[in-house]
C-alpha cells in the first residue's frame, strides 16, 4: 500500500478554479501575498495521514512505540500535534527540550539524544522531567552519573551504539557505520556496561539505541540493524545477567523528492521490522523488547513546501539562464550541503508548458547559493510564486541569518484555513542580541 512518503506533493494538493496550486484548501499565491515570501507552508492533513499510516502499519505489534524526530522540524504547534497523536519526541538539544516543555508536552514520553550533550543541557533535561537519555559516550556516562548522584536521582538510559551498517545515502547523513561520531562502537559496549553495573549506580540501563542513517530506501537495513542489536542483547544477558527490555531503532525512512527517488512505503518498512523482530527473538532466545521508532523526515518532509517570489534573471551568453528567488541557502541549506534536488512548480502557472531550462538561484552573496540547477520549467516572470515541494524537513531547522536575511514565517494549512506557527523574523529581533561595548559609543 502506497504511503505519503512516496508522494512528491502533500495529499491535499490540487489546481483550483483560479488556475493556482492549492494545498490544504489554501491558494498558494494568496498565501504568498498574505504572509510574504519566502514562506514555509505545512499541510496538517498530510502530517496526520503519515502518522496514521505508521500507527496502522504497526497496529498488530503492540510493543512498538513512535517518537517524532524533532530535529526535522520543531515548533510548539508541531509538539501539540504529536501529543494529540500519542507520539513521543526524540530531542537533540536544550532548545528542543525547552520547546517541548513550553508546549506542555508530556516529558515522560521524550528521549534526549546527541553526541556532545553539555552539563547544562543534561541538568535542564532532568529538571524538565525527560523520560530517557540516550548515552552516547564514556564522558557522558560519567557526567550523567555525577549529576544524578548529586541530585539523588536514578536516570533511565539507553546506550547508543554504532551497529556497523552503512545505508546507501549521502555520506553526511549516514550514522550507523563504524566511522561515525555517534555512539559506542561494538567493541566498547562491554566497558560501558561494566561501568554502569559496577560504578555508575545512579544510571538505570534499560536498552540499546541505534540509528543507521537518513533518507533510507532499503528494507534490509532495518532487518540487519535488528539482528546486530538482538545479538548484543543476548550477549549482554549471558555475560552480565542484565535484561535489556527496550530498543530504539531510530528512523530514517526516505521520502520522494523527485521522480528518480523510489522510497519504500511505511508498510514495507513495518513488515520488515516485525518479521525481523520475530526472527531474531527466536534466534537469540530473548523476549521481544519494547521497540521505539523515530520517524522525522517521513512525517514532516512531504507535508511542507516553500514559496518564493521570482525576481531578477540573467542569461549567460551561450550558457545558463539564472532566475533569482527571494530566499536561498539561509532558508534551505540542503542543496548547498548535500546537492539535494527538489521538484519545483510555478504556483500561479502550474499547467504552463515546461520548455525552459533554468537554474534557480538564491539572493545571497555566495556563488554556491543555488536552490535548483538546470531544471525544466515554464518561462518564469518577475513576481511569479515559485513552489518547492518536500521542504518540510530540515528547511527551517537548518535555516540561518546568513547575510543577515530574516528567517521566514511558517503557516499550517487545513480545510481552507491558514494559521501562523512561526512569525517572520523582524529586523529588531535580528539585532536584539547585538551589543555595542561602551568604549565604542
């Protein structure tokens, strides 16, 4: 069964009676005029559709729990949606923890993840009632135990491990292979377990955490990961007498950015996971632990689009046609970082004849500020509304103020209504942290 991560466009996308692209019952051109551009637009129906697919795909396996990987895109409104849908949150920083807490999220359903958590962040996480901490390294284990001991607390932890599995994705978003900054290598697990068992009495080890990467298209990755983890659970039980009853498999399921992308469905991923759980539980003679899965991109990626307004253009003699947009690498860093490709349409001319090869450039003082290179579109005119699909994940999350551009607004659309979920940054907000020393006045 096909799921929304296999679509390029949000599920409510259509061309309306004005001849414009409409999402969530809202005309994109009208949204651009009302809120300005660049503008992030998120379709609530698509978000909830993907969530429903995850729930339905695992409905026959009651030991699976879902946690949204907040790093993909996080606001207080998104936290509210996840809480309504009974998803937990995978958090990676003090800022993400603060966002969840300030949204009234049930912090017992959160996990704090990351490879270099600071003392202040760990203290703040415990103060906020974080549910579980995924311990990434020996330094963190010692730090955590000291904090817990001084506060007379007992902390639930997972050990994050690198399972040595390499998915076929961009090297920067592979996290499960051995040459990785994340987690304990398999050769380090014994030393970590022994420290927890013999010295770190304020740490309660409940399970293992592994993550193989992002934008995963291969089913086998999940099966291989479960095999490695269950083998370690069996080995730890035999060697130390410790029963680990929780496993976090991470997320990473891919989405369809262009027609060339062929992601597996949520149902295919779920079938692979559940079959592997049964297979390796039997092989290693262990009771199947509680499983946590952390979808992020596959929930929010297809749900979001970014709108730009077309500005100046340049035809290089015997070369490229450059069309400038009013945003760029400050609102979407992925093309510059990863060479990411997107599907693009003109929101006010979706049925135009696609006969122009054009490179869509950002407005930054940077030669590498290219959002889409050599794509085929209808002729673009100044003032057109340009729509990039599948920008919901890692667009706003990775945004910056490069060249002191303001961060865009974000709106949530549903049933013909649009609501601001992030206000557009102002010049006053841009400079409010700046300080001029007295000696310069």
